[in-house]
C-alpha cells in the first residue's frame, strides 16, 4: 500500500512538472516570436543566441504524447519553427536553407527526448499522425516561399483557430494567383497533393473551403516556382 502511494505521488509530481515545463516552453516561445518576428520575417541579426538555445534546451527535456493532441501539435509546430531559425543562425551567412546540405533530412536535434530531423517532425510526427493539410501553412521552412511566421507562439488553447486563420491567409494571399479559370499555386500544393486531396476531395475543394472568392470547380492548376531565399528582415 505504501509503495502504491509512493508511486502515485511520484507520478503526480512528474505530470505536474511536465505540464509546467510545457507551459514555460510556450511562454518563452511566445516572447521570442514577438521579439524577433515582424510581418512574417525574422530579425536574425538581433537574435540573442543564448535565449534561443535555452528555449530549445528546455524543449529537449519536455515530454509530449500523441494522445494529448493539442499540446503535442502545438509543441512540435513551435519546436520546428524555432529549430529552423537556430539552424539558419548556426550557418550564417546563408542565403537559403538549401545552401546547407542535409538541412531538413540529415541534421538531427534533441527535442522532447528524441534525436530528430526537421523532416521527421513534419512528416512522421505531424502529417502522418493527424492528416491535416493546415500544417503546411504553419510550419515555416525559413524561406520566403514558406508561409509567413506569426509574431506569437502556437498555443494548445488557440491552435485550431490559428491553423485555420493561417490557412485562409495563405489561400487568399500569396499562395495562389488566380486569373479567371487558371490558377497558379505554391509548389507546396504540388509536393503534398495527397494532403490536399484526402477523402475524395480535389485541390479546388480544399481551396474553396478557405478562399473568400471561390474559384471555378473546373479551373486548371499549375504551380509557380518556390522561393527558397531566407526569410530575413
């Protein structure tokens, strides 16, 4: 009985500590993005590397589980965006993330107890587990062709709204160029077409779900080249 009591107390303490660490991560991430991101661009030259390293060091010790959906998703979205910024900073001067071999698929980072690449976060932890195309509009690869960074953290309590808002901004903004029945879209929609055509839907169905001015169902889609230039102020 005493052993059971001890195990229960330890478990409760561990859960409370983990929740506090996660809250601290979201708070410090929020301050970071508000300080260094403006109009979707990053002020790389002003970033205090020690502050960023501290945030990511704390993130390495956090525990998040897939069943805790909103905390899991919000943690990994913020962790991805912060890690991209760190990797670009570590490789300055750099004109594009593609200038560094293995930027997305080889270099690993210690996050939430895992050694993981940026591609692993995007493809294995988020896309594979949750089948939500809106992730493409909040995961920021450090280039101008990516969706813009927002000047705040993604939070569990507001995540669904934030995902929808960023998707609408992209679909009604720079991700699409519409002329009558011809549409040019970001290559993101080409590379991840399966995400935008799930459950028997078409790309046009996805676009019209979030677009204010609807496009014709029989519109033809082509794709404009992706801009891999670094997203710096």
